[in-house]
C-alpha cells in the first residue's frame, strides 16, 4: 500500500468519526424511538468502520516507514 493511500485512509477515518459523532449530538428531540435506534446503529457501524480503516491505514504507514512493503 502506498503512503498516499495509507494517509488517505487515516484521514478518512478521522473525518468519519468527527462527522458521525457530530450527527449524534445534533439529532433533534421529538422523533419516535425507532428513529434513534436506527441512527444509533448507523453511528456505531460507521465508527466501527472508521476504526478498521484507521488501523489498516496506520499499519500501511508503519510498514512503509520500516521498509517492509
């Protein structure tokens, strides 16, 4: 994996965490419970995906620095 792609994955993960946590705090009151359940699941899944992308990107950056790829 190139350094550019690894850096992109880390940056994308940071953006995803920021965006979805921000959405979670900005959900307006007054919706049915199902709305909050669905959005809570969406937020959790996307933060999990962001963590996976960050780990892949971080490993890509570290392996390039060590000269392993």
